[in-house]
C-alpha cells in the first residue's frame, strides 16, 4: 500500500500548525479523515493520544507570525483544533462530484449561507461565513462540519479594542469543529 501525504493547516487558539498528514487513500476527503472514528497512523506505536493526528514536517506559528518551531513529527490533539483547511484545489474527483449531485437531488438538500462564531479563547475568536450543504442538525453530530466558499476573520482583543484579521483559506474550504461553535445562523440563499 502506497502512503501519500497532504498539506494541511490547523487553527487552535493563538497558534497555527502547518504540515503534512499521512493519507492511506488519496481519494479520501480531508473532512472524512477528520471525522473518522479511526484516524490513520502509518506507525500506530507512535500514537500517544486517542484523538491525535500526526503532523509531519510541522511548523507552529504564533500570533504575529512568530515561528515557535519546526518539528519532524508532531501529534496534535483534534479536540483542540478549532478549524482546518487543506491544500486541495478541488473538492473530489469526477465520480465523487456525480455522486454528490445525485444525492443532493435525491435528498433535496439545499445550500445555506452560514455564519459561525467560535468560542473565545486567549482573547480571540473566529467569525466564519460560507456555504453549507444539507441539514446542519444531521451533520452537527460529526466532529467537523464542512464549509465551502469560506471566509474567516479572526477577532483579537488588543488592550480595550477588538481588531479584525482576515485569514487566507486555500481552496475556500474549511472543516470546523462542532465542539468549538458558540453561535451560528443560517439563511436559505443561493451564493
């Protein structure tokens, strides 16, 4: 079995982790990997936490673009990840897109404009907007939910004022942790 890697970026309170995760099957979407009950490890003996993902060639960046360090291998606990995005330019192969279109017609899933506010941690929170497909209630029992056409703004307290910082998202897709959502609203608009 050939193991490949995918570039990924995690956001936790006040820290950004960048690196590569091992992928046993290149056709798997990153959101499916994060929502899996058994996260793939090339060498399971390296695993220290049940809810950890191994990040290879990792870099940790602190607020203000200060690099904390570079690590060959780093375990990141998924329970601390607010949201992530990957390096994929498109969302699946042609067969997956056909299957998704068929399921959308069959289930009559609609597209919603979603606005999400995360919990405040370390004097900062994230305001996320984008498109959500399907019924939020049915997907809210997953560890992460997919948001496409995502726009992410970090709101940071600086002394007595709040400052906004736009976070660039590769490919416009993020997976956001359901346990870190504080509030959300939906509107049934086409984007």
